[in-house]
C-alpha cells in the first residue's frame, strides 16, 4: 500500500514512512535500556520478542492510516537500507513529537536534523499551530534538541516513562516562532 505521506530528506538523512517490514530492524536495535528509558510508559519493558511487530502493525500503521500520527524510519543517505531510528509526530495533546536513535549514531546531530524536518512537516504540511513535547529533565540530549530548535519550557512537573515517574518539562514552539527562528 503506498504511503499517504512523503519521504523527507535532509542533508544527511532519509526519513521514510514506516512500513511493516521495518519491525525487523526496530526489534534488532530498539530494546536497549538507554534507548527506551525516557520513552512513553506504554513501551513494554523488558521488551518482548514481538514488541516491534506489535507496535508497527497494531499501533503505528493504523494511526498513520487514520491521520492521527506520522512515523518515519530514520536512515542515513550513506546507508539508506539501514534503519537507525524512528521519528514520529502525533496529535496527542502535549506530546506531538517523539524519536529514538540507535546509540551507535548518538552525538552526530542526526536527531536534530530529523527533528527539524519533521517539525517543518508538522507546521508547513499538517498546518498545526503549536508543537509540544515532554522531556524528562535528566534526558539532557533530548532537551538540547528542543532548546537548539528554539523551543521553550512552558511547564514543569512529573510524568511517567518506562523508567518510572521523573521530573519533566513540557517544551513548545508555535508555527510563527518556528518560521521566524534563525537556522544554522
């Protein structure tokens, strides 16, 4: 079935709409504590052997068909056949974007690049007025992605993650702020 939304490209990345076959690559790299600990608590831990298949088949693809969420696999242009992470946009109140990346690719600015492309899509194609994302305060790298893209903290409190209840910040940016920010 053809995807209802496009592949996105950046200088170094291809963001490909998630497909069922992606579950194999996800299952191979996703179940790592450093990847899942700051994710939504609906992610089961320990991660089951069919966790990725269940997520892609029963959660992600139905939400994509119903225009409630948009999920892309993250791939480098250098190795376009290898999934290295996933980035998602969701219509969930106060939780509009999420991502994870194989730790072997951390520290290269790839998530910032993928997040910028997804955020452009959120505002320019989906026409959303505001983007909000919760972050565990101890998830420094993820907070840096939000800060570096011009987002600001609008709430502090506690939220549940796979790791448990953690101090949390809610970050946001409006469509106008996104379009007016300096891009490097």
